[in-house]
C-alpha cells in the first residue's frame, strides 16, 4: 500500500507531455503528491492501493488539471507609470518629443531609483498576486530599471524577498545592460565595463543573480558588447539570454546560442541561420505578444521557421511600464492565438513546458512523476477554453509544491 500526502480524483489531466495525445491528456484520471512532488498519475482505475481514510482526497468533479503557469519574461519590479506617454502618443507626439519631455525608459529609471525597498516590494507583491490568481506559480523578474549598482541591487533584493515571502517562485535575472543611463550618454563601452566589472560580480557574489540578460539592439548594445558580458557571465557560471532581433537583425540570437543560452526573446527579425543555431544549442524562442500588440508592430516572428526546425516557443507577458503594461498571462494566451496564430495547444505549451525550459527549470512545466507539484484545477470543458476567454477566471484551486494556495489570503 502506497502512502501519499494528497490525492486528486475525477480529474482530466492536461499533462503537457508528449504522450501521444493532444495536450498530453489523460481522461478520468487521478494524481497523487508526496513531499511536494507528483508521486503518481494516470487513469483513476489504476490508482495504487492507499489508505484513503488517512489521505486528503480532492474530488475534481470532471474539471481539468494543468501544470502551474510560468511567466518567463517580466520586468515586474519597477516604480512609476507611463500612462502619460501612452496618452501623448495617441495625441500625436513622436518618440523624440516624449523623450525630450522626460519620458521613455529614463522616466521609469528615475522613479525606480527614487522608490524605497518597501515601495517596490508592495508594488511587486500586488503584481504577483494578480498573476497568482490566474494560476501562475513561477515568474522571472529582471532588473534593468536602475542602471546603477545601488538600484540594480535594490530591484534584485526585492525580487529575492518576494521569492522568500510569496507563493510564486521567482527567478532573478540581471539586466543591467538594458539601456544607457544618462550619466553615460555617448559612452556605451564605458557603461558596459561598469556592468561587467562592477555590477555583475558584486550582485552575483550576493546570490542575487540566476541569469544574465542584455538588450542587444541598435538602440541598446552591440553584439560585440554583449559578447563581453556573456563571457563574464560564463566565467561566473551563470546562464545567459537576450532581448534579440526585436527591431532589427543584429545576430543577438545566434550569440545566445553560441553561449548555449537559455532563450532569445522578442525575435521578430530572426533569420534561418539564427533558428538553426538556437535548435542546435537548445535555446528557447520567447515570443511576447503584449509588446507586439502595444507597439502596434506588423513584423511577425518567423513562426513557420521555428516550427520547421522544432525550436520550442515560450510565451510571456513582458510585463513592463513602457511597451507591455500587461499583468495578465491568460491574455497573452489569447493574443498568441489571435495575433500569432498559435494553436491553443502550442500556446499552453508556451506558458508551461517551454516557459520552464526558457528559465532552465527542469522540475516543472509538466505533470509527470517527480515534477514539482505545481498545478491548477480549472472549471473548463477543454484546455482550449483557457486561450479562448479571459477576464473571467475558471481557476478553482491552485497547488504549489503540493500545498493548496489560499488565493484570497495571498493579498
């Protein structure tokens, strides 16, 4: 007789594994957890003998269980709002006019530098609570709105505190090479040396960095500058990723692949040689429909190339105040289907299995024995409903590491 900590019965499982069925589905199933991990799953009729009187038993009543959702690309810790710029653009202001009025990323940098740890923590917790209510159990948080050591450290410290105190798991990514701060105007090489020689080593030593990111773009940092950063990250044993090929083709995605990086993100201008390099390196393509929508872009990432070469595609909110002010991962599922023509199965894989791979997390993203017991129970008739409708939550129960999350108490 096996001993479990809890069992779910009368559920349909969307395991998101390659078991030969759409969504990796198992109908009329059961799932058991032990010590925070999935210990057994399969058809209910095959559930091993166990002491049901001594084991908490949850009756899913025919609902669907899916892996906990993963938001693998966010800039979630920041202060300030850029709604005024949104209004200015709609009233005809140009990017240059907005910048001259103090807008753009420097507006967020100024607000984030001025904010206290406590203020940033409260703002971050509010955003995480919104994601938690949607079924999100893991989130990446990037720095990059400090552009100096003190504020980059402050952002990552807040992310670390959120990880310790919030039900959602946090992955901390250092994005000091996000933009050129005003005090280094015209001196991008000098600023990159500051990032490489001062910021990254000190933040890494404090245990605040899980991965290193760079904005490799004409208005950001060159491939050569990005390579220097990646070499430093490699020397420190840190994985890399990049905002790449969003506005032009520079080769940032191929650079990520050269360093066996986790992901290349945005990738509207990705070319076939980049796709081949990403496939060989196991690098995930992260697509960000919120930014595509908000910026009214027309250049689509090369989805057919990515499919043909079987490069995994993850989907994320890109939550940030300037180009994707969306704290809603289900909305991204709908946008990926409507704007990018993803199938619902592709979209859900993009916020589960492939999103986990984009963060280098091998213990989540699917429902399988040995995986962390992160999953949501949804009152839906089929998994596609999670991509079809948003704004009305179908989530009826959320489980993190085998324990039920009190969604009402998370705030």
